[in-house]
């Protein structure tokens, strides 16, 4: 009898252990996969019946929040975006049927109160332990940038070059998160289908999730690499010419619009001649140019605290490394921002910021802090350095030339109000092949005040219409940058 009892007890113990292990596998090991399984909607239903915190700008404007579901229903709350499409490239959307994106996704635990710190405080503080996300971005600056950009396809990015904090980041086209966050699944699906089929990828945050040919704005990078490598300096001069034939080809490179261009290093920079930068790229050679662009982080994803960032490009074509020794014409063209060169708009702002700081490239960020329900700080972003791609001496030389771009050259539209000195570089990237209808991207990147920079900005207009394609970076992107910077300086306190 005792033997049978022992066997039964052992069997029950084994079954208990198996049950214990299985429960832990389900509740711990497989929790994430089960929560995200498309047939499991219990967690989603719970989330839409729980308080969810707000996303708030640096100047106190709520850009995402919960409201009681209009008309009631099975969900207590509806997600609302009070500023419409103005910030949804950063907030993203939070939906029952189609998941979440951007900060609504990456900051989900904070907003619902599911971080470890919030769960502990929730035990003592009541049922609502939701948190809030506070941005570095300002509603007023975002509005000014969006209005200046208008309905032209492109992006505007404004940041503090000294910290990396993003003050504004807006693109056109963009989307209204309220349409996607509808509890009506058909309405939400219709909205997503509309935006997915709309030209210009409005569901992408094009300011940091897309890259574009940079044109002459890339000359900041080529110049910096050449100065640090010792093959150019402020004393170098270039012959005045209309075309130059690089090695391995009979096809000449021309300056913009076929103009005669040359002179001192400063002059070819502020006039934005193409030939000198093609020549410098060839002199540097493919290995040095690639290593130089890597120091600038051009071939890496932009290190922002948002999901899905894009990377620029210099060294690859169709996903494969370019053998520049065997393709020196391509190297030459890349030296002035054409061919396979690509830059993310945020990255272009970081390039200007690096010159502004004397050679230090800060990590960009949009989240200033996360707060618990009682207002205490859960986490605050500490500015950090990402790269040091250029020496202080070279940065100072490039800065002086960028000042002359504004005072003497292609960046004259960047002359700011009240005598504030800006430094800038323009770019007009030719997208069409020879003999085809003209299509160009128009760029400008700038910082101000030049002597003690507080703001950096980058503007790109994509060549999707005749006005943009027939214009230049200085003429079209310059006034947008000026409008935003003038506003910033006008509204500064003290």
C-alpha cells in the first residue's frame, strides 16, 4: 500500500512540475509572442480600456492623448491627435486593428504605465499609473516650418547643434493619425489604403526615414575630407574652366548650367563650382573618400530615438560596394553630391551642426523626458556625441566658407533679419539624365548665429514639379530656412 502511495505521489509531483514549467513557458518565455499573435486580441482590448498617457511638446501642447470613446462601445478610450497631421511623423498612431507606430509603439510601456518603476508606484498610487512622453520639439516652430514648406514635397529639420535636440521635423505629404486611429476598422483601413497609395509616402517620416541625392550641399563633406587629408586648404586655387574630363572617360564634367568657374578655395565653395570638388575626390582616391564619408556616418542609419531610420550612401551602387579604382568618373561625380550619393534630411542638419560645433556630431533625439503619473521624471535624455568626423581647424575653415556662401554666393536668400549672420551651403541635385526633362532636388543647410551657433536647419524640396526642378537650393529652399530661423530669433526670450 505504501509503495502505491509513493508511486502516486511521485507521479503527481512530476505532473505538478510539468504544469509549473508549462505555465512559466506560457506566461514568461512565450508571453511576447502570444501577446503579439494576430488571433490574440485580449491584450489589445485591455489596452484600449486602460488609461494611456499623453505625448506633449516642449512648449506644452498635447499632440497625442486619450479621450472617452464617442458614443461608448466596447472600448473606454479613443486615441486622439489634437494637432492633426502636424506631429504624426513622430507620434505615429495607436490603433486596435492595425497596431502602432513611432513613439506610440516605442513608448508604449511608459504611456500605459507598464515600466517596472510605474508598476511599483501603481501599487501605492491607485489604478492610473500611466506616464507621459515629453518632446524636445516645439509646436510653434513645427507650425512655422510646416507653413513655410507648404504643399511642396520635401522636409524641414531644425535642431540644437550643441545637444542634438530636435526642435522641428516636418515633411510634406504627411498623414492625419485621427483617421487611422478610428475604432471603425473599415474607416481605418480605408485611411491606410489612401495614404499608402498617395504619392510621396506620407506614412513615412521622410525627414529621417528617406534619403535624397544631396547635390552641392555634399561639398561640405568633400571639402572636410580634403582638408583633413592635406590635399586642399584655404590657399589652394583652381583654374577657371567650363568642363573637365576625369580619368577613364571621354565624358566631361561641367559646372552648374555650364558656367565658367574657378578661383580660390573660398570662391569655388561659395560659388559652388562642381569641377574642383570632382578633382579633389579623384585626388583623394576611393579608399580615402569612403573612409572619410564613414567618419561622417553617411553609410550608417541615423541614430535618432525613433524607429526605422534611413541611412545615407556614398560607397554602394545597387547594394554592392563600388570599386572606385575602376570607376573614377563615378568617384568624381560623387565628390559634388551626384551619382549614388544619398543623404537623409536629418543627417544633412547634423552635417551643418558638426561644422557649427567645431567638429562634434551629436546624436539627434526627440524625447526630452518620460514622466510618471505623479509628474516625477522616469528618464531624461542626456546629450551624447555620435561622431567626431572633422578636426576643429577644418571645421573653422569650412565655417568661414559657409559664411561667404550667405554673404557672397549662392546662399544670399539666407541673410537673416536684424543682422544675424548665418552660415550655409546650398545644393541643387540633378536627377535627370542628359537630354531628359530637368528634375532636381533643392537643398540648403545652415546654422546661426555663425559666431556662436544655437540653431541648425536643413531643407530639401524634392524635384516633383517644374517649379522645384527649374530652381536652385538657394532660391527655393533658402527662403524656407530663413523664415524658420528668423522666427526662432524673434521669439527668443532675454
